[in-house]
C-alpha cells in the first residue's frame, strides 16, 4: 500500500498521520515527536494564551509543527492566531465554529488551512471558504464533536469535497483503523486519544494510566464538564470523556452537580489534584485499543504496518 498521496505531498510528510491538537495534552514535545516520526504534530492551543504557545513552539526546536485552535474561542483571543503565524507553522487547524473571519489571514500567511467538521454540509461550506484539508470527525472521537459516526461520514465527505484531501478522525488508534480510513477514501488520519496515552504528551500520568485500563463502553458524550469549567461551548457540540461519578450520577441526583456548579473551585481543585473520580478525562471510544503508554514513534511505527 502506498502511503504517498496528495496530502503527504501538500504537507511534505512520510506518512499521512496527523496528531490532533488536544487542549491540555498536545504540546510542543508531542508535536515534534510526531513530526520526527514521519507525521505532522499539531500543538493544541485552544484554551491557552500566547505565552503558553510561545513556550510550546520553542519545545519543537525547529521541527515542523502545526497549531490547532478552537474557532469559537478564538473570537475571545484573536492574538493567538496572529502570534502563531509569526512562527510559520506548516498548518493551522480550526475546529468548532465558523472559520470565515480567519480564512484570509491564514491563507495570506502561507500556512495550510485544516478545518475539522462533523457534517457533510459543513465540509462543503469549508471547501467553499478555501480549506486546504478537511477533517471529517465522527462521534467516536475523544473530546468535543457532534453526532455522526466516522464510518459513514468519511466517505460522504470525501465524495462531497473531492479533490480536497480528507483526514478521518474518531476511533483511529492502530493499523486497523488507519487502513480502514484509507479504504473509506480518506487521504490520512487525525489521531487524538492514542497520542494522549503517549510518553511525550502533556497531561497527568494518572490520566494516561486510566486510558490504558478503560474501555470504549465506559465513555460518554455530555456537556457536564463544560458547565463545570464555565466554558460557553455552542451547540451542537458535546464532549466524549471517560465516565466518572459525575457522569454516572448527575441525572439520578442533580443535587450532586448543583454543588459543583455552585462553587467552580471544587471542580478546578479536582483537576489540579488529578482526582479523576471527579475531573474529566477526555477520550474516544478507541480507548479499548490502548493498553500501553508508548512513544509517538512507537505509535506511528505500529500504525503504518498495514
Ligand atoms: C483529550 C482530547 C482533547 C481534545 N481537544 C481538542 C481541541 O482542543 N481542539 C480540537 O480541535 N480537537 C480536540 N480534540 C478532538 C480531536 O481533534 C480529534 O477529533 C479526536 O481526538 C479524534 O478522535 P480519537 O480521539 O478517537 O483519535 C480533543 C480530543 C481529545 C482526546
């Protein structure tokens, strides 16, 4: 199977594998490790500020990287995009919201524009806006997303936006998922959860440990943790996390959630202390397939054995 195609040519890659810009997880060290292993690493700067991003870019030590931003959040911190572009990222990925206000700035910079979408209609919309690469994200995905499954969404997006390269996202954690994505017509994959349980990823060691022991059955989509974090995520986005006492009990006993909502510091403390009985671990259905914390190079070397 040839792994060279329009996507690898556009981004100058050995393998059509891109690591997702996971907020709080995808820093410069992971991005550089993914790029050095033949893919493209994206730094996830969604909730962070320009200082944080500068530090993470420095950790790439001149290795090629891209930056992923949360589109609706960018309206609150537009300097993040301007600053990111001064470091000449290979690509900027925008997800969750209307990318239109930022298209001209990104295109003029020379960075490739990657747009992540959850519906065929949005794929056609971002194609018309000028997206260079489109990520079709199914609801199996860890973190935020919407309701369509990867398996039917990917080929439908491929057909609708041809010849624009499409990355499949949501549920790809090993060589089987990678091969399936290519069989569905995708040019490559955007992988999140598998790279969370990775040596170079940011994130609490205990959270990574949980990923190696959990199953997809134990994940759930909700808006609970956005409410607790006081983040104004717009509709229709929900987030897939591992279940914990909050997801298990909030609809049986809303008082439990109300206590946390009344004092956001309680949740914040749980996050800081790595208390995952309460704090969210954002993860996809593909945690079933993750049994070990590996290096980015080990993950990619295994994934390309198709
Ligand atoms: C821990 C975590 C955090 C995420 N944060 C972001 C984010 O900040 N921005 C974004 O565009 N996508 C984010 N995502 C979603 C990814 O872009 C991607 O769609 C998803 O990880 C793909 O599915 P997978 O997790 O099954 O590989 C996140 C995913 C995870 C697991």
